[in-house]
C-alpha cells in the first residue's frame, strides 16, 4: 500500500542535528544527502521502510516518543534512519526519531 505522509522530526534537537549535517565535513554532507533522499521517499510512501517487530521496539522510543510502531530505512554505508508512523483519517505523519550507523543499530535493537 502506498500512503503519502508529512515528515516531522521528533524534537528540535533531531531537527537541528539534521540541518547541521549540511554544514559539516564531506561525510556529514553525504549523510545529509542520504537522509534527505530517505525523507523524500518516506513522504511519497510512509511504508517504504522495513517494519521493526513490536517486541524489538526499545522502551526509550515508547516512553520518550510514544512510538507504538517503528520503521527502519536503510541508508548507504550501513546507516539506518528510524521513524514511526502516526496518523488520523486526514493525514499520515512520519516522525524521524534518529539515525545511526549499523553498529549502534544492532546495539539499540539487541541484535
């Protein structure tokens, strides 16, 4: 199912960190480009990522963001973008929670 969504950041810290990547060194600028492309794809289809099983959702996401579902979008160079989908009848909202490299992802999700 293709379902367009509106992108939001979980909080101002995440938003500022994302835009700071654009001003960083070459690897940060590259990561900014990858995340920006992911955001474009998620806006077109909220379900383009891979759903993380509910029993794998870290408590931190549930308590801090109220996330009841989590999605992973694989970025190049083994980075991961983690987001949750919220919605009502009128609009679907995809909320970017964070991005991390593969090693951090495995630690966070106990793989």
